C-alpha cells in the first residue's frame, strides 16, 4: 500500500497546482455548488477561500457549516478520464477574523495576487474549512481516503 | 535574461523588446551620432513584473468587469486610475529590483536622467503612440528612477492609451512596454527637426525653444520656426516666437519659468546653428533611409540627438489626427484655470441672470400669442445654456481628474479615490437645497397638525411660516420632480414635494458626517506637507481647482435646472389655459400658435418604456448578481425603488435603494432618504456617485440596464466596495 506520506504529498501537489475548487453547501436539503479560488494549508488541515457576504454560498454555510470541496486537475480533454486526479474534501466551514484572517489573507494572496482588491474588500469574508476527510480519485475509479485526526 | 540592455548590445532581433524609441537610439549610437548615455529596460522586464506581482491578471480582471464597448469614457478613466494606482503601490520584485539597481547605479552614477516610454510596435508602423505614454525628465537617484519606470509602465494603461488601442483594434492582452533611460543633457536650447516637411516634399522644418525641449513637445511653449529648403540646405523663412517662457530643471522634475528679457530678444538658434540642426536631421534621414522627425538639444557647442523616429506616410498622418483627440483628454492645469475663470465669472452669473430675467416676466398677463413666443424664447434660452453646459462645464470636470492623478502619484493611497474625500463638503448647491428641505421636514416633525394637514391633503390651513418656506424653496430650486431633460411632461410640484417632506419628517434627520470632515482636514494636511516650496504653492492651487471642479460638477445642473424651471412654468401656464377652455371654464378661444407650441413640445422623444420580461419556452431568466463600478464604499440592503420617470421619485421611501438610469442633479433630493444608490451610467465622478459619497452611502454605477433588470420592491444588496449589486434574498 502507498505510504500515507506519499498520499499526503499527492494531495498537497494537487492543492498547490490547482487554483479553483468547487465548494458545496446546502439549504433545506438542496445542495448548492460554487466555484471558488482557494488555498490549502501545508498540513492539509485547512482549506481557505474568500467570498462576498452577499452570496448564497455565504448564507448557506453560515446556516449549516458542513461543506464539501472538489479539487481536480481535469483539462476538458479525453485523456482526463485516465489522467486527471480529483479530490473531494469534506469538513466544516467558518468565517475567520483578525488576527487569523490577516495571516490567511497573506497566504491566500501569495497564491492569488490578482485577487487583492476582492480579497481585501470589507464586504468579503475569509472562510476556513477545517478538513475531516480527503477522498483521492485517480485512474478513473481508484479511490483512497485520508482521514484527518 | 537581459532585463536591461545597452545600445551597443541591441540587435535587430531585439527590436520588439526595446521598443521603437530604444531601437532607433541604439541605431544612432552605432551610426556614430552624438546621443546621451542610454540604456533600455526591455519589455521582458515589464512582463516579468506584471506576471510575478499578479498585476497581469489584475489588470485584465479590471478591464473585463464588463464589455469594453459598454464602458463610458468616465468608466475607462476610473479603470485606468485604479490600474495606475496598483502600479504605484506594487514594488518591483526584489530579484529584478536588485539587478536594476546594480546596472542603473553603475551606468548613471547618481546623475539625473530622463525616463521615457518606448512602446514596442504593436501593429507595424501604422500605429503611432507618440505622446500617449509618459516620459519623465530630470529624475535623480536610483530609487526615484525605479519609481518612474513603474510610472512609465503604468502609462500603458492610461485611458487615452486604452481608448486609442481599442480604436485601432489592438489586442490589449498583448500590450507591453519597454523603457529608455537616458542621461539628461541640460541643453541651453532644444527643439525638433523634420528632415522633410509633411506638407511640402522639397522642404524641411526646424523648431527651437530655449531650455529643455519638454516645453515644446508638450505644447506649452511656442517655438521659433524655420522652413528649410532641402535641396540647398538653406533657410526659406523664419517665424519668430513670442519667447516668454522656458522649461528648466528644478529640484525634482522640470518647471516652466519666465525667460530672462535679455535672452528673449534673440532667437534660440543663430543661422549657422539652424543649418547645423537641419544637417543633423538630413544625416539621420540618410542613415535610416527615411525622412526623420528628430528631437535634439544644444549644450554649448555640442549638438545631441535625443531621439529620432520616421515621419511616416499620409495614412499615419490620419492616425495622428485621431490620436490628438485622445491626447486632448488631458487638459493642462493652465487650460483648466482659464476655463474656471470663465465659468465662475462669466457663465454661472450668466445662467443665474438668465433665469432671473425670465422669472420677471408675468406669464399670466401675456396674451396667448405672446405666451407662445415666450415658450419658444425660453426653449431657445434653455437650449443655449444646455449647449454651454456640454461644451464648457463638462470639460471642466477634468480638474477633478488632474487633482486625482497628482494626489495618487504623491500619496499612493490604498483607495485610489481617497482624493475625492478632499474635494467634498464644498458648498454644493444640492447640499444647500437638501438642507432647506431638511429644515422644512423639521417643521413637520415639530408640528403635529402640520403633518396631519399635509397627509390629509388639506393645504388651505397650513402654517403660513411653513408655506412661506415652501414657496421660497420652489422659487429657488424650481420644480423638484422635473428632470432636466424631458421635463415638459411634469406635473405640479407640490404634491410630490409634500410626500417627500412627510417621508423625511417620519425619520430622524440625516447627519452628513463630522467624522468625514475631520478626516478631510487630516488628509489635506498630509497632502500639502508632501510638497515643499514652489511645489507646495502649486499643490494648494491644484487642490483649489479640484474643489471648484468637483463642486461645479454638481452645481451646474442645478443652475441649468433653474432655467428649465422657467420654461416649464410657461408651458404649465399654456396647458392651464388649454385645459380651462376644454373644461368650459372659459369661453375664450385659445390662439392656434399656443396650441401648436404645446403640441410640438409633446412630440419630443420620451424615455424608453420599461422592459417587460419576455416569456420563452418555459425558461425564465432572472438576474442575480450584476457587476458595475464601485463608486462609494459600503454595504447596504433594502427594497429597490426604480426611477423610470420623474414622478416615481415622489414615491421614494426611507431606506429604499435608489435605482436609476442617471441621477440627475435635480433629483438628488431623495438621496438622503436612500440606503444606497445604483446607477446605469458609470463613473466615479457622476452626480449620483458624488452625492452618495457626500452622504456616505454605498454606490455602484455602470450597471447596464439597471432600471430594466431590477423591479420596484426587489430585495437589493449593494456592495459599494466591489461594485456588485445582488438581487433577491439568499434563498434558492
């Protein structure tokens, strides 16, 4: 079996190489998926993204903090079926405030410097997803799980 | 990686990387011409900078907020202002900075330089960017030079450059910029020379001024001009200039100074020097094998070439013509000062006098025919002043823009519109009007019976003091619910005015912040302290100009509104007579002329009818989040009040969000009731944004179809930080 460290390193690679993720929230049992620009902490315990406070996803995750996040390397090519790597993460989301917010923003902007105006806007919230489990999908249907203790 | 190259190392394949100016200078150096010491910062360095700092995507995000063709010039200016500010605030990454510093220090050893733009030929020779990008003269010290490299880079994204690229169809994604750094040669006399005249193939032209040639190139100083015969290299004619000023270096930069009288007596060039300059231009033509437009300077006996570019064919002359329009977007300080004098001393008093003169005519006493003539006359007066408004008042708004540019350059604020706070709280007429309204509302708050009488529509027994105040108000500010355009359709004012006053009285008075005032004082002090000596004096003058420009931006329409109110009064009188006749209240037949005049007015085009949702195949499209331009910071939520016609204004309720096509200055009286302002027309400096900023309200402008996509009562969230309007609650 692949050592845990190697799986973690694959997860990390994907989190570093990908800029966008899909975040799923829900309201009254109706799932709702949104595209966000994200950054993951090096230890994979957290995924961060920024959203305007006026969005549905913000309203939903405020009501119910349980979220799913999809990160994947597909490029809209046929080869994606054997080649693309995808991870689904489940966890809980919350808005973070200063001083943590400041630190996270620095990390976030080092990955997405073009989002400076957006991320620093007082009308935006910095969201921290504390990850519970990672589901790594490769070779079309090979799935490995990583649970965060 | 060659981020900076010396002329001797520039080869043909580097042409794109060093830009047209840089490449020509390299050629001149190799050809043995006397050129000041020069290095080129390549466009590779620019690309690295924008890639590493995230600026490349940030610029594209900014420019793709909406389709470029949907943007008004003001919005493009706003975009350019924001982009420029990002360049000013984003330092060069340390690795690049280190290399720049080493080379620049080694090459120029603390000497002053000129930092010039050198745009790569984006689309062969047909596009000329001369003058569209910035150049900076007399920059000293490596940090300052680095700073100005960024400013030159930023000028790639000025509104003028953006519009010009758009017009000639260049892909802005591919734009990049090289920079030429040249040791400054402080010439005693300088100028330009055309080896071949654009108007006459057998002639050439030499132009010269005292001092640096920056003044000539900017058009600030009139040069002496010699027409030359190409064949025998002799002078055909000499047109002397008035020779009043010259451009000389000062502590940092250059200044326009009075030319000493003794010097001004003689032309800058003697006959031998004229020939020498012309020979240089012909030599350059021989070297480049095409007619050249040369910039040169004399330092004592030494004649230097500063730059040389081809004089292209007639077709590029045409390009030059359209370029000049974009260049004219930048009005100089002197121009604006003259315009201000005219507006303040001549036009505004003229407008007030015109309105007063019309007000003196007793309309009810005029026979029908004369009333018809009076309407015609008032129509013309109104037209005349509307035209003056467009021609003189609108361009004066450049004063705000000029101030903003200087402010941002010096202060590099986080918020590129911080400078607006310094311009606000001047005595704007609309604020004065709103204060009068507030005073009337206060009377209603304090007097229960007044409120009751107004609500019940029993106007007869109202407090005479209140009625007097109301009359004074209407007399001064005209008919509140009439727009400046299309206003001949409007009704009697009083009902609407009562409604608004009752609404205002039902809520506590609105206080436009003391806090902001204090902040303004601190900002002003900080700004002025950033300058010294002569520059400080200029900064004070500039601030004053900016304030006047900002204030006028709001007031001009109010004054125009007074004139229009007089037109409306005459139209109302005519309508009353016609109605009375139809209702049988009078037997007197109405003169045909009067009926005709009124009918003609009715035929004027009216505003578009509101959009109706199109049904289609079981799918319904609903807008959710609309993106415009951030124009007043803040976040607010409330029901929408969509203003499609002026009468809608009287329905305005406290806490609603004002949604309109364009906030007319004559409508800003409902703004104190509003929770936020949303406007179709885009820009930071439009009336809606200005008045929203005064009241500290979130404001988003430039939402296409705002009044079509949003319905009365829709729940709206306005994000004035990001320029986003969200429609509906957060439910699915």
